[in-house]
C-alpha cells in the first residue's frame, strides 16, 4: 500500500510540476530566468477541507472529475492541495491501476479543470511528427471545452522530450492580447509522439479584456525609472548591466511592498526591466515591474 501511495504522490507532483514548467516556458526576458524558475523548489501542501472550506466541495469536484477519470473507486486518491506556483487551492484526483496512471486537477474556487494527465502504458495509435503535433493537439481540446481558435494566443512552441519508453511533444500556446503576453497564462498539451495519444492538458486563462495595451511610458523612461528605484531601494550600482526590457500583462506582486510600492491587484500593462544584480556574486537577476501607463512600480522579482 505504501508503494501505491508513493506513486500517487509522484503523479500529483508531476501534474503540478507540469503547470510550473508551462509557466516557466513563457520565460521573462532571457533563458537564465527560465532556467532558474524551472529549477527552483516548489512548495506543495495538503489542506484540510474542513478548515479551508473551498467554494467547490469535494462532491462537486468529484462530479467534474468523473467526466475524465473513470473509474472513480477506492484506488483514487483525492486531496485538496495548495502550491506556491499555482497560488490557489486545487482538488487533485489521482488514479492508478496496472495499465493507467491518471491525474485530474480542479480549481477549488471555480470548478474549472486546470490539468489532465494520463500516463497510459498501452501503446496504440499512429506516430506523428512535430509539424503535425499542434493540429493533433487541437483535436483533443473539445473534451475540455476549449476552442483554441477563438482565443488570442501566440503561435505554439513545441519541445520534444525524451522519456524512458519513448518521447513526448510538449506544446504551449501563450495567452496574449494584441500580441502582448499575459504572464503565467497559457494552454499546454502533452502528446505521446509514438502514438499520438493525449498525455496531458493544462490551462491557465484570465479575463484581460479591460487591459489597455498602449503604453504611455517609453522603454527608455521605464529603464530610467527602474534604475532610479533600484538605486534608492536596492542599493544597485549605477553601472549594473541591463539584460533587457519588454511589455507584458501582469498582476502586481508584493516583492517591493516596503519599497514605495502601491499594489492595485488587477492585470496591468507592464514594463518588465531586468538587470544583473552586481551586489551579489552568484549571477543573480533582479527585475522591476512598472505600470506602462502611470510609471508606478508595481512589483518585481529577484532570482538567484
């Protein structure tokens, strides 16, 4: 029994880990930041439903999961989890038998399916090449009530990943508005490249219809404000190396809450300005987020 529950835990970690990978896949401004996000430790905790009192009950989540996870019996492990990447409570259903390992993640606040994973050991289907993978992935969307053709998303990126018994295609569409990426929002699909079968489906989509995508702050102004802010509040040397700057749609965070920052909480057109942190010897990166309309600092990140 301990062996099975260990495997269940691994399935859950893989499921949430794929969400993390999909988020990291968007990147920020360079590959170093993506590598650091992918390699950073993830904190996952089990929540007591009686204490957390999620909006979606276990019974309601079970009804949703039953559309994708059959059978639901005493081999199905059900947990209410919170993870520091997803930053929301989720119901996790993990099912295991000799031929199939499946995991379903349901948003405990909205009831939306966040992730689906099916690690089937059965090999059936027709091998596909990477050029055909996005079209094959789209054929699976209907069962998850997603019409990718009506979404404002980027062209798909495809990564081929070698696994012990073959290879998979990981395909990512980034949510965007007028060509500007919505940070940490995406649709991702994993396919078995040897069979064409669906392995995973993950989504994180947000309503950004009210976000203005025309900046008033120029790129040069954003860099100047970021440098000044970091010099005053972060003791960053004036000659610190600028790694890049780009526009994204982000929510404010509390990284600099004690450093003259007033948080608004909603999605905002944001200049993300990134520097090498010369106050440290470990090639750390620091970036500052600026409201691209008002010029206010609305957050930032430091990454080792």
